[in-house]
């Protein structure tokens, strides 16, 4: 399963309120519509996680970009770069060692259900944005 040219795929936890808010945020600011989405619980996500050898313990956000699979803080910073504009300023966090960035990411990911809650069902995209979901 190849991605359309010029597109990147974001795998997200469809039951996580924080992840769902992130998806809605990206949909709002992705003016070039480069990002596609799939729930981590979907067959598409299982395919990519297997293809990229991503461990099952990775359960929040994964970015598939030009056959490269990015996880944790690297995925988030690459998404910000893809959104462009003011979001590119987040690149300043690349000066921090990856272990520190990922440590912060892991802290948030580990507590996301406690802090933001868990959805009863997977995110259902609005009708006008369904073509962006695989």
C-alpha cells in the first residue's frame, strides 16, 4: 500500500481525546492537504506498523512520510514542519537531545487518558473531511 504522491500519513489513537484534537487541529491548518489520517486500530495502521517494524508499544502518533516512519517527538516536529508557517518555529526543539524530547513525549502519552480522557468510540471524521481518512 503506497501513499499518494506528496502525501504523508498520520496514524493516531482514535480513542484518545488529545489525539483526536490533534487531528482536528492539523485538518484546520493543513492548507495544502498533505496529511492523510488513519486510526491506529485500523488495518491500514497495522500494515504500516508491520512494514516499518514499529513496536506495539507505540500507541499514540506515527507519521509515515516518503516511506519513512517517524514516532514520538520526531513525528510531531515533522508534522509541524509540514504545516508550515508559524508551526515551523517548533523546530527550535530539535536543539534538545532526542532522549529529552521523547521523554517529554512519553510522559504526555502515558498520561493522556488521565489528563484528556478517552472516547467511547473511535473518531468519526466530518463528512467534508472523510476523503482525508484512510
